[in-house]
């Protein structure tokens, strides 16, 4: 009987540990996704511009900034990279960036996202 109680206790501890680790990983993933969206929204399309990327997208596509839908997809949990997509209403365009959360680097991935920086690259 004593041996059965030990097995039950070990099984309970293993199950509780699994659920605790799963919960903690989900919380870390949510934080990474939130930081990635904030990093993309913080970039400026032009160095002299004070408008955010959200304002630039709203002006380019003639939509309200609050109607732009931001989605995320974790690319690598180990490296901390997240793909952020901005979906513009009433268009087929979706702009994607690859964000390295740990290094705080934002790299445009889609051609539509890269086009926001073309005047900057062509100007010098």
C-alpha cells in the first residue's frame, strides 16, 4: 500500500510539473508576441518622420489606424524570433516583419514592408 501511494505522489508531481511548465511557456510566448508587435509599431519609416509605422500604413492605404490587424507567429522559441504581420482591411496586402525579440531587431520581410523604407534607401 505504501508503494502505491509513492507512485501516486510521483505521478501527481510529474503531472503538476508538466502543467506548470506548459503554463509558464505560454506566458513567455505571450510576452514575446506582445514585445514583437510593440517593436514593429515603434519603428519609423523615415528618419525625420515622427509618424509611427501604424500611421504610415493608415495613410498609405487610406484606413483608420485602429482597423489594422496585427498578428504574430513564433518562428523560434530558442532564438526568440517572431513573425509579425499587419493585415490591412479591404486589401490583399499583408506586411510582414521578422523580429528578434532578444536583440530587439526588426527586419522587414515582405516586399510591401520593404517598400516603406525605399525612399530612405534611395535618398543617400
